[in-house]
């Protein structure tokens, strides 16, 4: 029984694969031709970083020495704690 089934499949498979619809082939060719190729990625140059404009630790220390005194130290610490707590 299995041999007969395999024989029938082997004989009908080439016939069914050979039958093609000419309209379907034309439609597929048209769709393939009409499809636009994907756009190539464009390389974007990053602007140079101005290292002179970046603040460094020494600049913050100098600023802190000018702004902080023994008299306003507690007030400034409280302000910083409020800013951190607000976030």
C-alpha cells in the first residue's frame, strides 16, 4: 500500500510542479521590478567636542571656595539636600 502511494506521488509530483500560471509569473515579475531598493545608510559626521568648554574639578573647587564660607555652610548644605531630595 505504501509503495503504491509513493508511486502515485512520484508520478504526479512532476506534473503538478510543471503547471504554472502565466499571470502569476507576470505579476511576480512586475512586483519585483517595482520594489525600490532599500536606501543605503548615510554616515553622519559627529560635530567635534569642545574640550575647553567642559568644566573640570579644579574649576568647581575654585567656585566652591568663593561661595562657601563658615557662616553659610549649613545653609548651602541644606539647599543641596533639598535639590537632591526633589529629584
